[in-house]
């Protein structure tokens, strides 16, 4: 069934050994009861390394510190508060049913499984929905200034096309406020001496001793010192890998290195090809472009999306009469109109641009027009709702969206794939836990708006602190000396790579390679994938990777703040990931969620899922020759798979 | 567009630094300020020189990493705009642009335009939180918060911790940053029990870190990309006074 | 594990904290403003003639007699003033010292002042030095008469007329210059003190600034009118 099989081999199936059976609503409680506990006086003897200070990392580090474990926490930014979670705008879902509009834990569970296009685990998603309500309580207690109504109670809005209002938000800066809550809880533990914080430190290798994750190799990014840090367990909360596309809405520093190094040490990487492309981003303005900026999805509530009917119509938008405009979302999806899900809106935009009807530089953009909304509600009302987004748009483009329709284009936004974990958030390497966007998570093939923040905090505050004790109950483990061969080998690998970069007599900058890699990925492994394109991409990526190792040029020394050296290591790992992403995309011949396969569509061009052959998680094992595919079958007892339809 | 740039170059924390001039051509007016520096760095690497180090991450005005003093102004000439959101169309073709790091004893230079801002984290450690260990929280709706308080708290909490306030202040004071946190937490009912210990702890840490005192010059607020108002400093002063008297 | 609570700073260090010093500065400054206004009002007696002016000066000295000893009011005022000036200068010196250490390396390029009080802030410290010099001269001149032609202490009127005699124009110019410095000092100082003590909200901030400016203008005008009147022969 797989044309791609020349690129990989198939191994044994994997199963989630920790997932409890029984009625779904009782599984989480059951697991908490069956998991072993660590005596409070023993916790002091157990050291846990947490890499990452985003929502998933800061919440875990703070909570483990509160519980009494000795925690070491790392991030590559100068402050934990700058982790990429800070940039999330829209909001966070919770099944509080404050609106009395029919929401419930079960409905959030149902919506999330369906939204993920039936490629996620029911048990995990149900737990996420259960915990969602506790997250809101926790954040409110920390002083997170959520939006409120005049009565002083929390406000909710409907987000991303959901039929219930379950999204909690803090203006357009929800991620910032949630992260600051977690950051403050973390700093409180740092002040208390429970957590040791290492900022401007980058994890470059995972140390696995006798089959267990026992530590990491880190580089002090200011002095260049390389050190090995040992512990009883390692938690990776290192975020997503959208930057493999070079241009994405992710922060410039986001990378896959921590996950990829763990993958090379044996951790399975699941569903790497599942990428979310967000439809409302500001288009690229030229070759200098270094990142793309997301504009909140809420804009689609009032803005109308259109392009000219004719190709090459380069009149000013105001001069194009109604009759010559194509409101293509309203035309194709009359029921949902401009509010169709992210993947559908993104692909529709790409389709009209491919027809040559796109607007703006390079024809890569569509209009998002507020003229009707301004006419209907008046400019002040529009300003009150979207003023800050309009200002942001104007700062970046120099155009005034009150007068001229915005130009938008889809951009890579989130990666549903990540390291494979079981119900306990443990990877297949004992002692290596993965939380937040870095794991393959609960979102299946497509993430609903406002659910990544929920997952990050659920993992960090509530799930991991409860499940990790079952593993740590066997500790403290035998101390590992610095001279242990695995430790020495891990260090050596890091030292050699750094020495290679600095010694290589190259002539091309790291960024130039990264940019080129990103173009290949966007072209062939972006919004629409095909067998032909992916096969070609694998070749292109391999060639470029070879060229990278021959021609990359890194200036400076190892023992100093060297931003080129940091980038070189990250891009090297992106190359390997890119290849695996293409292989994963190639082997999955169905269309599902964020993965649209050209060969698998209905007669009218919509995505066609193939449950018979692909209702599984693809967990990839690293091997020098070709990656090994381990399938984890997905079972749906509570939500029966149906084909999504938004007509 | 063409620009001459005078940039502070300093190889390491204890090395001597100086302003070095570079000339850059063919810059798009749609490029952001940091993208302009990216172009410069590509050019420097091609010439075998060390590129200019500067802090940045989100490039959308929210992480607070970017931190350049442009022509003497932290985050440059455009009001309410971080360095990463500043675009070259705000400059004139042929301009000479000075680029320096934040200057403050509490923010020592690490390299070139990168400074060490951990002093801000220490101020938060000294009390900039509400003690609510995970799992202890009551139901979210058990404590209503008047909308205007929640809104005012949000406005203060919008601080991105960039440090432009310190960079702009003639006294090198960190008061606006600290006051924004004191105001945010002090406006929420959840923040009341620790209101007094919080302000005393944070002010002590602020002073110990080597920030200067505030003389209400107001330069901080004028430079703040998130437009944090001076009101928060008024509230900090009031809270401090009450706390100091109560503790006496 | 419960976090270690940051120990609340001791009273001594609370006073010496950046906000403590600022409050000392503001309170002592407000006391000085009160004195300056009273002093200015007193000076205006000069327009009522020698008798009235000297009677006022005499009145200050004999206030409350015979119930209270000679010059009691004056001594209470002097002690209060000395304390306020000492507190004001002490906090000014400590804060200035800290400000210098808080920015060991200066910027290479000048920055346009954008803050609340624009250039007034820049004049606070230099202006203060001018004021100190002036106060010393002022004491030597009109209080102790060391440098004043009229040594007869009860003849305040005579002393004022003599010191601003057109032939001694540099004295008058210095006096006026010091007044300008004082005016700038008050313009920022008064609003700053209100901000420190009352912490007005955004709406009130503009108003306090206007009041501070008005007060500064009145004080400068009120003081300047005396030497100008003497110089131009309106008072002799
Ligand atoms: C623009 C934007 C808007 C979004 N809006 C929403 C929204 O409205 N609602 C929603 O639910 N989700 C949203 N998301 C998604 C969501 O923000 C992220 O998925 C989530 O915040 C990820 O959190 P995290 O803790 O897993 O990782 P991150 O916040 O990315 O943190 C990663 C951490 O790992 C550290 N790290 C990484 N690698 C290393 C290494 N090698 N060594 C040391 N440290 C390392 C970093 O320093 C950082 O501290 C948005 C995402 C973007 C890009
Ligand atoms: C004797 C010489 C004086 C010195 C050395 C002096 C010095 C200072 C200094 C350095 C400041 C800090 C302001 C800043 O740096 O921005 C200040 C503030 C102030 N001064 Fe003076 N000053 C003097 C006289 C006066 C007088 C005569 C008055 C009143 C009429 C006065 C009223 C104030 C007020 C109200 C403030 C504001 C306090 C605050 O910052 O909250 N000062 N002074
Ligand atoms: S108060 Fe403003 S200038 Fe200061 S750190 Fe916060 S955001 Fe930056
Ligand atoms: S880079 Fe994040 S605020 Fe500028």
C-alpha cells in the first residue's frame, strides 16, 4: 500500500501501556490512583531536569518545585518569561459552561477529537477536557487578568468556529498573561531555592544510561562552557518545530534540537508531518522577510475574504467593483462562509493564488475586507474590537486597514507532531518525559484554536506532576559519574559538532541554507502534498543537507556568545527533521486535518480521509539507514469517526 | 534605501567597546529594523567578520527580547513600538543611525548589543507573584473582580519586561517595570494578602541590583513600547508608604 | 517546600530605599515650598515702605513676647528649615550618587527628552547647585549682613535697598538667575512631590503640572519684583 516504502522500514506496533481501560470519564482518576507516589521526604533526594520555560515547562518546573523535588530548569532565552508561549493571542478553552450554552467536558472532548480529524487518542483528549476547568481556577488564583464582564465574572467568547463560548482570554495577549502567571510561580520557587534556573543555556544532547534518560549536555550560551547535568528524570518542554519552514509565526529561536537529539537517542518521533497552517497572517513583503506575523483569527468574524475574479487584475482594491470580486469562501462554503476551519481557509487561499488571482507582492495574498463591517457597525465599533490588530498591521505594512483591505496569507503556525509519549507523558525512553507542543500531543491531525495553551498548562500543572511520581518512585537512581562512557560519548558528540562548524572552511551562511530549506518544505510539504512533490523534496533536502555540511560558514569562537554557532546546530537538526517530515507525509497517502494529500480528495476538492488504512499514530524510530515506522492503532469508542463537512 | 550605521561593538563583557561605522545599501523600506541588521550580518559573515550580536526572538513585539537604543532612543523613534516592529520606512534614505545597547549598571553588556537583564527576574523572585501552589485554587468564579479593576490590572500586566524604561531613565531606575507588576497584582483581590510584603521585597531587590531611584522624570513611560503609564509608580509609592509604616 | 519570604527591610533601610528617599525629598521639598511662599509674601512688604517692612521684620522676632522668648518663632522656623534643607540635600546627594552608578557608561548619542517634564528634569541638579550657592550668599547678605553695606540688623528695608542698588548690578543679576533656577526647580519639583505623595492618576497629572508651573511663575515673579523695583528706583 505504500509507494514510499523505499524510504523507511516497518517495525513492531507500539501501544500505550499506561492508558487505563474502563469508562472514559474515570480513566484519569484511575490512573492517578494506580500510579505510585513518592514520599514527601524522599522528593528532596530526587532531581528532575526540565528543559523549557514556556507554558508546559514553567508550569511543570514550578509545580514539581512546590511538591519538593529538586528541579533544574533551562531555557535558551535570557529570561524564562520570553518563551514562545508569550506570543499566543487568542485564548484558552475550558469546559466551564459559564454561558449555559450546552458545553460540558464531554462536548469539549468530542469537539477536540473531531477537530483533530480522528487522529488523536480518546483517553488523552478526555483528560485534557477534564483538567481544562482546573487550569482556569489555577490561573485566576495566580492573578491572571482575564477579561471580565461588568458583574465581575469571567468573559468567554466563541473561537475558531466553535458553537459554544468556552474560550477565556486576556485581550489579544492570552498567552502572555498565562505565561506570566506560570513564570511568576516559577520565580517564586527559584526564590525559595526549590528550582535552579539556567537561562541562556541550550540543551544539545540527551544522556541515556542503561536505557534510562539520566541527563543532558548543555552549552552556556554566554561563556560557551559545555557541561553535563545529571538527574533522575528529564522533562522536555521545548516547544514546536514550525521553524523548519524558516518562515513561520514562531519566534526566531524556536527549534527542534532538544527533541531531535532525544529522537536520535531512541525516542520515537510521532506524526512529524502534521503541521498547522494559519490562514490569517501578514504576507511576505520581500526576500529580507525573517518571520511572519499572525493576526488573530477573530478578524474573520467581521472581515470578508476576496480576490479579483480575473487573473492579473491589478487595480486598486477600491476600484474593483463588487461584480469583479470573488468572495470565494462565501461562495464555496455557504454554511460557514468566512468562518471555515483553519486548514480549509488556508488551502482555499492557496488555491486562488495558484490560479494567479492573488494580490500584493508576488501574488501571494488575499484581501480581508472590513468595508462592510465599518459600514454596518461604524468605524469606532470596529476600532474597539480590532484596534490593536489594525495598528499592528499598519506598523508592519505601512497600509491603513480602515481604508484599504488587509492582505493576508497562510503561514505555518503550529506542529501537531512531536515526540511520542504514552498516557503518562513518558516517551519510549524510560525517564524521558515530554510536555506541551514538543510531544505529539492531543490534537491529532489538526489543532483547534485555543487548545494548545490548554494542553501546555494541563501537561505542566496537572498531568506530569501526577504521573512522573510513578517513575520516580523507583528512584533515586544510582549516581552516574562524569566519566561514564555514555556521558563521555554525549559530550564528545557535542564538542565535535561545535569544532566542525567553527573549523569548516565554508562560504555560505547558515541563514541562507535555512531559507532555502524552508522554501523546499513550504513548496512540497506545506499546505498541499503529493507523492511526486514529496519524493522530489526528499532528494532536494538531502542534496542541500550535503551542501550544508560542506559549505556552511560559521564565524567566531566556541567560548563566547556566538549566535551563528547556535543557529548552525539548530539548522543541522532541521535538515534531518525535514527529511523525516517528508517521509511521514509521503507514507500517509490519505488527507487528514493539516495534512492534505493531493491524491486523496473528493470530487469537489475536499480532503478525503482513509480510516481503513491510516487510523494510527505514526511513531518513527531513528536509524542511520532509513527510519523505522511503528504504528499505534487508534480506537474510537466514544466518538465515531465521520467525514468533516463545512459546506 | 541606503544607511550608515554606527554600532556599538564589544566582543565580550569585560572587553573595551567602541562605535563602528558600517554602510548598507539596497534595503527595502518594508524591512523591519532587525531584518536590516540581518542583512548587515549576512554581509559581515561574507566578509569574514563577526556579525553583530543582538537579542531578539518573537519579532512581533511581545517577548521583550529586542533591546536597541536607536539614535539615543530605546526602541527607536516610533512611539509604542518595539525595535522588532520598527520598519525602515520610518527612516530617510541616507540616514546615519546610531545603535547602542541598553545602558545601565544593572544591565551589564554581554556582547555588542546584548545585555544581561536577569536583575528583572530577581525583582520578580523577591515578591512579584501571588502564592498559589498548584491545586489549591478555589473555583474561578468564587471571587468576582470588578471589570475596571481587571482591565486596569491587565493594562499594567501588559509589560513585556524589555527594560526600555531603565534604558531611557536619566537615573537608570527600574521603577516603571517594578511598579507595573505591583499595580497588576495589587489591583486583583487575589493579590491583597501579600500586598505589603511584596512591595517591600521588590523595592529592596530593585535597589540592591543597582538601579537608580525615581525622580518622576517620566522618560520611562514615554519610551515604553506598551505605554505603561506613570500612574503605576504612584500606586507603588502609596503601597510602599503603607507597607513601610505598617512594618515599622 | 514553602518559599523563603524575603525578609522585610529594616526601618533604616526602608528610609534609605529609593522610594523612602523620594518621600523624604518630596516632604522636605513641600516644606521648603511653604517657606518660600511665606518668604515671598513677606518680601512684598517692601512696597509698603521702610516703617512697615521693618515693623514686619521686628514682628517676626518679637512674636509671642513676653510669653515666649525673643525670636522663638524665628528659631522654630530656622530649625525646621535647617532640618528640611538637610533632609532635602541629603536625599538629593544619595539619589544623585545612585543615579551616577546606575549608568556607568553613557550613551554616545543624545536623546531627545520625551518625558513628563522635558527639560526641567535636566535642570534639577545643576539648578540645585545654583540655589545652594545663592542661599549661602543670601544668608551672608541679608541675614548676617557680612557682605551687605547695612550692618544694622533691624533695618531690613535699608539692607534690601542697599543690596540691589543699581551700582551693585551683578548682585541683582545673580539673584535673578538663581530665581530662574528656582523656577525650573519648582516646576518639576512641585508636580513631582505631588506625584510621589498622592500619585495622581492620568487625568490629574496634567492638572498638577499646570499648578506646578503656575506656582513656579508666581514665586519667580513675586521674588523678582523686589530687586527690579529697587534697581529701577521704584523703591528707595
Ligand atoms: C503567534 C502564535 C499564536 C498562538 N496563539 C494561540 C492561541 O491563541 N491559543 C492557543 O491555545 N495556542 C496558541 N498558539 C500555540 C501555543 O502558543 C504554543 O503551542 C504553546 O505556547 C507552546 O508552549 P510550550 O511550552 O510547549 O513551548 P514554548 O513556549 O515554545 O517554550 C519552549 C521552551 O523551550 C526552551 N527550549 C527549546 N529548545 C531548547 C533547548 N535546546 N535548550 C534549552 N531550552 C530550549 C525555550 O527556551 C522555551 O523556554 C499560538 C502560537 C503562535 C506561534
Ligand atoms: C538648597 C538647595 C536645594 C537643593 C540642593 C535641591 C535639590 C533637589 C534635587 C536634586 C531634587 C531631585 C529632583 C530631581 O533630581 O529630579 C529636588 C527635588 C525637589 N526640590 Fe529641591 N533642592 C534645593 C532647594 C529647594 C527649594 C528651595 C525648594 C522649595 C522651594 C525645593 C523643592 C523641591 C521639591 C518640591 C522637589 C521634588 C521632590 C520629589 O522629587 O518628589 N528644593 N531638589
Ligand atoms: S514598563 Fe514598559 S519599558 Fe519597562 S520593561 Fe515593561 S514594557 Fe518595557
Ligand atoms: S523580538 Fe520579541 S519583542 Fe521584539
